[in-house]
């Protein structure tokens, strides 16, 4: 059976392990109607528009 010749240091071990399981930032785009940032392929929370038409009725008081 193969046995490691030397102990793997904590730094070397952690360097190898840290490349996995990283969170990716979501792609954020500006709304063409009002300019606030939103996730792509979703209606804007500020104005309620998606693909040039209003899909969510929002109160003007907000």
C-alpha cells in the first residue's frame, strides 16, 4: 500500500481545498425603464416592468 512520505502541511491542504465551493456573484443588470439594478429575466421591483410592459401593478405612493 502506498503511504505518504511526509505530512501535508495545513497551508498546502487548505490551499487545495479553498478552490471549491465558492459562491458566484449573480449577474446584475440595470432596468431600462427606471435604471435600478435587478436580476436578469425578472420583473423590476421598483417600476414593475419586464420586457417593456408592466407586469406588476405598483402603487405610486411608494
